[in-house]
C-alpha cells in the first residue's frame, strides 16, 4: 500500500479528536490557539541521498527540504531539532565537523536555531528533522477553489537532472554537471515569499515528490480536477538548452520531485498582485494552469492543445 492508504487504514481514526493533526492530510501539525506549527521528516541513506561523500551538502539538502514544509504553509521556520543514526564511519570527526559547519551556514541563511535532537548508533545512516514555526494562520492543503489559477515558484527539473548525474546515468561538461548537482543538494527555498504567500494563496504544498503527484495531493479530498499547460511549466535556461540539444522530453523532466518549490492556487483576481510581488521580491512565480470541476478529467496539455501523458507523475512512498 502507499503512504496515504497506510495512514487512512491504521492512523486516521486515532487523530479524530485532535483537530491540530489536520486529519494527517497536510504537511504540518497546526495548533491555531497556540499559534504553533510543526513538521517532521526522515531521510534515509540510499533513498533520500545516494551517498555520504559530501555530508555538508547532504545536511544542507535535508535542512532545506524540511523547512520547506513550513514555508509552503506561509509560516517562517524558527527552530529545528535533528536526530541522526549512524556509525563511526558516517559520524567521523571530519564528517561531524562538516555537518556542524553546514548547520551554522543554514541557520544564518534562514534565521533558524538548533534546539536539540538525538544520536543513536546504527549501521544504517538516517536523519530526522523536526521544524517549528509560529503563526495564527496557515495555508491548508485542501482549500483550492473552482477556477483558481495554479502557480509554481522557481524552476522545476534541475534537481532531478542533478540526481541522474550523481547516479552516473547522464553526463555533461563539468560546469553543467556542477550546476545541476548544486541544484540537487541546495534547492532554492523561497523563504522570502512566505509572508506574501499567506495573503495570496488558497491552498499550497511544496513540490517534494513531483509536480503532478503533489498537485493531486493538494486537491485529493476535493471534487476538483486540474488542467496544466506543460509548455508554461518553468525550467531553467540551462535545462531548456539540454532538452533542445539532447532531444529530451520536457514532460518527463518536470515531475520527478526534489524541487522544493511552492505549488499553490489563488483566485484569478489575485493574478496582477502575484505578478507585481514576483517582480518586487525578484522571485520567479509562474501561472501554469487552472483548477477545474471534478466532473472533468484532469489533463496536461501541450502548446497545440493536445493532451500529454506523463508516465511518471512523481515519487510514491510504497510499503
């Protein structure tokens, strides 16, 4: 079964009396009365990072992907806890020094503070991050409205290409390889958009598992569908060049996860405001589609209006 089947069957009934758990169908725990917002994520060697040759970069990716759960809810992260399981090899003095240096760097960059955690011995390397923020309001996952515009921040696909390079599945010139690998390890979290997002969005989610699969999560309990314009989905200039030179399909690169950009919906009346905020904050925000009635089938269309079939909608956690 996949993760949502597992949650629904074994855990949903346990949280019925706990409104702050949001039916276990959102990215965070939210206690509105106390203004407390919490998220937790676990990262395992071999699944969430391919190797530990660069622990400083792995930790950067883990921290950024963790706080993106709060950022996409319109909440600025404040504190974090980190728990690590590993052995003498993974937690060598050199590696611990690199991890410590990266944590200091990330704290300074995002204004977050380490508050504690846990360390345990294990032959299997893993990390768990708990992120905490404060807000009296959040942007819920299942709150899209009919005719809402669908937006995404930044560019998609660079991280996936970086992962393929790390797996030795594709190879380019060093400068290009370095660009994609950097985007894999250091996703550009749109923390400066957090405050404005809470004023503009009806619903939101971060793109961790893939554009389409995360979009479907965002509307999974609503009688709604979507129409995405594939040609409007933003990709970087370098990826555009790679797609053209190597005759790749853009549709197969844009929904593979690890982007950690914000996917959100907003009323059409907010379009001009969003455009202005994008320019003022110098954050790329692109309108890529529309929320439509659930009586219609969701679709992804090309520039000629023809429907595209994306074989892989994103990563699904199977158990």
